């Protein structure tokens, strides 16, 4: 009887192997025998950081005797469009209608940005805003606000961006300090 059980066990095992093989073969036949493995990946990159180095400064501005003058800070590489000195600066070409004093030269806002080396990013801010002074408020309009600079991180994960714009100064502008706080946002492309 023991021999029958051994034969029965062996036959049952062989049948299970055969059924298992038939089942696998049937499964492959049902899907046409086409299958492919794939991997899933995720690479964690450095979060983007931004630090203000300097504010957007339009300087000390004397309005024109009539009409509206402008101060344009348009994104030179070093973030400064104005260097005082007779040989280096012609105010009529860059700042038509206004007079700037050398006590407070204008310059673009400057930011240090950090992130994953070699990755590119974009920066955005409001396209225009008002500088406000006093109560009741007097407004100076700033338009064509633009971000300039290298928007790809260097091998150390660093980049510098500048923000400038065009300030419109009417002849009847009230004397005083005009201010506005704005935000700049940076994100990976």
C-alpha cells in the first residue's frame, strides 16, 4: 500500500507540474506571447532656492519740467545701467526727460538662484506695478518688468538673475519716496 501512495504522490506531483506548465503556456498564448519588462525611475533633484542680493533701485530722480520722463533698467550683464561720471554716462540717451543724481545710482534687482547643476529654470514676476508715495497716494508706473540673466545652473548649481523695468516720471510727481514690494518666482523648466 505504501508503494501505491508513493506512486500516487509521484503521479500527483507530475500532474501538478504538467498543469502548471500548461497554465503558463496558455497564459503566454492568450497574450500572443508578447511581453516586455520595464523599469521605473525617479531622480530627486536639488530644490530651487532664491536669495535677494539687491533691490530694484531707480535712484534719485528729478522729473522733467513738463511731460513725462523715463528711467530704463533693461538688463545689462552686471545689473547696472548707470555709472556716474561724465565719460561713462549720457543721461539723455538712457533716461530721456529726467535727471539722475550720482548720490544714488540706479541698478536692477539682483538675485542668486541655486539648484541642480546643468538644469535650466525660468523666473517670472509681475509685468507692471505702481510705486506708491504718501496719502493720498501718488503713483509712478513701472512697465516692461523683465527678468534677465543666465537661466541654466552652472556646474556648482548657481545662477544669477536680474530684474529691471521702465519707470515713468511725470513732471508733476510729488516729491517723496515711492515704493512697492513685488515677488519673483523661479521653477525648473
